[in-house]
C-alpha cells in the first residue's frame, strides 16, 4: 500500500518505519525541514532503541518530505500523526486542523479514492465533527462517497516504541463505512495474529483515553498508598505492593503451577510520579472534556492531583536530612520521564530540579540518553550536566534517583566508591533498601 504519514514525531516516524518494515511504501511528512533531513539521512531526530536500524533497513521503502500535497497525491492512505497538546484548558487541535485542511486541498486535485486516518490522540467526536467537515469543506468532496475517514489510535510506549509498533497488543480500527475499514485491514494485513477491535471512530478515540487513564490511575493509587505508608511509619510500600501483586488477579497460575505476573503490576509500584508527552496530557484532556460535557471526572482529578504532588514527596526525603537545602549538593540521576527515551516532556525530574535550584541547592545531573534534551530544558546553566554517573555524584551530598534506568543498579557501588557515604534517595524504589546506607525511598 502507498501510505503518507503526516507528522514525523515519535508516533509518525515509528509508524512510518514500522509500516515500511511490513512492506508498505511510506512517505513521511513534517513541517520541520531539519526533521525531514535527519530522516532522509537515516538518523532519527530523537533517541528510540532500534529505530535507526529500522530506518536504514527500510530506506528504499521510506522517503521523507515537507511537501504534504505531493505525499497525499502519491499515496492511497494518509495517517495524521501530529501533536495534540493540552492548552488553555482543553485539547489543542490546531495542528490536526491545519493538516486536515492541507489534505482536503490536495484531495481537491485527486481523482482516486483516498482514506484519511487520524492516529493522533483526539477527544471523542474529533474525527467525525472536526476532521471530516474540514476535509469536506476544503476538498469540495463527500466523505464516504469520495474519500474515506477512520480513526486508529496508537498505543506505543516511548523507549519500547519499535517493538510495540511491530508487535502490538491490539489494533483499534475505528472506521466510517466498509471501504475505510477495508483500507485499515489492508494497512495492518502484516499483523494477522493481533486482536482487532472494529468500531466507530468515536469509540476508538475513547479507548485510547480510557487505556491511558487506567495506567495513570494505577500509578497514583500506588503513590497514595506509599505516602500513607511513609506517614504511618513501620510499613514498607515495597513489601505491601509485593503482597498486592501476588493476588490471583495480578499473578495468575498456569496449568503447570508456574506463576506469571500481568504487566499492569508494573504500574502498581510507588515512585515519583508519571510524566511524558501522553499520560499527564491525556488525563488533563479527558478531565476537561468530561467536565465540559457535564460529567465531572472526580477520580481522574484526584489521579492528576496526586501525580502533581509526588515530586514534593521526593524532596521531603532530601529535606529530612538537609532541611535548608541551600548549598546542598544534589546529584539528580535520570532526567527522562522513563528509561529508554531521551524525552523530558513532563518528566517529574523537571519540577524536582527546579525546586532544588529555587531552594539554593547545587544541582548536578546525569541521564544516559537525555543530555541534549536537558541542555534545551535547562539552558542557563542552573544545572551542571555530567557525562557519567561517577562525575555526577563525585562531590554530591545527595544522590536522587528519578528515572528507572538499568544503569542505576550500579548506584550503591558508585556511591561507596566516593568514600563519603552521600545520602541515596530512591525515587523509584528500584534498589534494595539494604544495599546501601544512608538510604531513603518513597513509601518507606
Ligand atoms: P511529536 O510532537 O513528537 O510529533 C509531531 C510532529 O508533527 C512534529 O514533528 C511536528 O513538526 C509535526 N507537525 C506539526 N504540525 C504539522 C503540519 N502542519 N504538517 C506537518 N507536520 C506537522 O508528537 P508525538 O509524540 O509523535 O505525538 C503525536 C500524537 O500521537 C499525539 O496526539 C500524541 O498524543 C499521540 N501519541 C503519542 C505517543 C507517544 O508516546 N509519543 C503514543 C501514543 C499516541
């Protein structure tokens, strides 16, 4: 199939490269020329394991351009994968509207049937009530009769995006009409084993939000329990959660007696909160959308509020030992919102660093992948970015672990090697609490 992908960010580029791997011919489009140039050279504009190899392997089936019109004219199906941020109390659909208008203008010149698929995360109703009317108005054609419309949310996780795209856990195909559904089926013909939910665009849009909000709810639930454990004293939330995980609902027993944990258990674990470009934004968007529709989202409001306060819990652990913070040398370990990515968007590390700096602490930081991004986020030298874990903690009074990078399993040894016994604050509860002294962890 000939496919254009409009928006060459995390979702657009991984989808484009993944679909090329499955044999489709792909044209990736982006408004940013630098991004397009990078893709042409086979260099992903962001860090994502396995993406470079995928781009190189499929170079003959994947091209990149800034020319959206040509991309639409030369393909059978377009995926809209532009950003949908939360701004001024609601979802910002500016980029989606712009691209929809541009596609419509191209469709005006096109004789063949074309299917437009929204892949961006958009609130229920957007595909039919915003995208479809814009396409009709700008193309002068009719949806269904002259072109197809569908919604196909993406569930990939940054840091595991290539694997998630190539081996998805589900395919949600929200199509308007049989012809659009058939086009989606053809697009995903290379994924025969994957379970499909064939539904309306509106339901497909809702599935994406419900799925993300469930994960955020599990995390905030764990953090609320962790905070209560800390307040009550004498209870380790790590043990509590291990006890919770062993429930038959989270750890099932196979016929041969083996016990296997469902992946949701990974979200039922205390930490310093969730971040990234999706979970916090999708949560806020659904809360605002529900409230606009007259349906107060009480549970999700609490989920968001707990998450926003979680960095304070981490800082309270530092203050327990260094009440003033001013002049305290703090090494922040991990800046990306999760391991495996260079993405700092809404990372809990940002409020943590900003509050430390505001309180007069001397902050060093190290992240295995996000150093370049960090230079953009903290440009004025308020944080000294280090190239190694050793350099970051060399003079530190406190090592504050924020991102669950595997490399940080070494932290106890690296701290011991300093010969000074700085405080270790484990914001992710990823290290054995007995592995190092002095140790503080969330929910201890
Ligand atoms: P992103 O910001 O990484 O990429 C968006 C890209 O679109 C940018 O490169 C931007 O330059 C380009 N763009 C914007 N306007 C354009 C225009 N008019 N023409 C051409 N290109 C344009 O965003 P992302 O993280 O890939 O997210 C895209 C959508 O997918 C969002 O709705 C997001 O919520 C959703 N999503 C993201 C993830 C994720 O993990 N990042 C996962 C699932 C779903």
